[in-house]
C-alpha cells in the first residue's frame, strides 16, 4: 500500500478507531483536560482544543506537565509508537501527581508503563505508517470526552465524517494547488476555530513533502504577521462557512494587503466543526503527497 492509498482510507481509519473506543466513565467531572503529544499526537490536542470542552483544555507539547495538574485533572498521554521520551516522562509525572491518566499508544515503553501501573489504556493496532495515524489517536480521546459530557461532538459526527471524507472533492483541489504552487513557500492560515487543521497541514508539508511551511490564524495575523509576508510565499487560507464577522473582516483586510500575491482559498462548509477540521486535514495530506511527487521526495510507507 502506498501513501496515496493510506490517505484515501483516512475516513475508514476514523470508523475503525471507533471500534477501538469503549465507554469510560469518570467518577467525577475533571477541572481541566491536558493532552500530551508530539507531532501527529500533538495535533490531537490541537483538535480537541478547537472542538471546545466543558472544562479548560491545555495542549502540552513538551516533556513537562503544567504545574496545575493534580488528581482532578484528566490527562491524555498519546504517542502512536509509545517511544517518545517527552510523553513517557509526562505519563510518569501523572502517576506521581495521581492525575486521571489515559494512555493511547500501540506499544513501546508507554504501553508497558500503562500495563504495569493499571492505567486506562487504548491499545492501537501496530505497524501502521506513523505519519498517518491521526484518526486512531484522536477518536478514542474524543470518545472519552463524549461519554463524559465534556464536548458537544457526537459519535454521529465521527461516523458521518468517515463517510463524508470518502466522498470528498478535496483531492482534485489539492492536486491543482500542488501543480500551481511553484517554488513558493506554503503559508497556511485559517480562522482560529480551524487552526488545528491549518497547523496539521503545515506539519504534513514538513513531514511528507520535506518543505518549509508556516501556519497561523485569523484575526491574530492582521495585527503583525501580515506586514512581514513577502512574495516568496503562496498563501493558503482555509475558510469556515460559519466564521465570525470579525474573522471575515480580518480576512478581507488581509486579502487587500496581499492582493498581488499568490493566494488560494478553500471553504469548509457545514455546521459540524469536527467534519470541517477533518476535511481540511485530508486536503493537507493530499497536498503534501502531490507536492512530494512533484519534487521527487520518496515516501517510504
């Protein structure tokens, strides 16, 4: 199986991940949720933060837990391989702080830590290409939040998104952009509620296409970053049909400022944020693949 086939099966991955999930009921509502992860696992935290929660969500992409973590904090430690030292260290700190720890992994030292300490564990299927395991890591974490009334996302959102991704037209849009982007540096922007997707697209371009790329979100960028953009960039803006008036106005201001630069917009439609984030991420995976093909990068799956 090559990387293109893996991308085309991303929707199925979400569906398969649901079968790995199970109902886990917390004894009490946590004061906060912390998601520890690096790379793709870090994207899980970004997505959960974008989706919103009944309690504060902190995304932790380091080897140190936030100081506030205690027995009333729900902590996800996520690493597909189970070998990232930063996440192993965070899990060990959780045990010391007696936090409500959930581990999501396929193996490595992290799975041994979970088994030896009787920690709630989602054991993922091994031997998948690590750069496209986002669905396996994301869905179990989201399902825990759903089962405990901590998010407005529903199981139906996941199943509906799984089907929608298989019907998506973003593959052709990604191919068209890859053919037109030339030697420009991709700069990926979005409204703040889609920033998890924008940043994941940026990281896929880094990992798969081996390209330097940047990401940020509206309305923040119109206060400083837009003044530093130069003509070496190709601007990619992921739009949300339901973006606020403030965000829409800031995008209009930005477009006026960069009106002579290469600029591509992609509108995410619908009312369910989970669906739009996943669709934007799928677009980014296709774009990274086609850019890798164009530049001769060999993707070893």
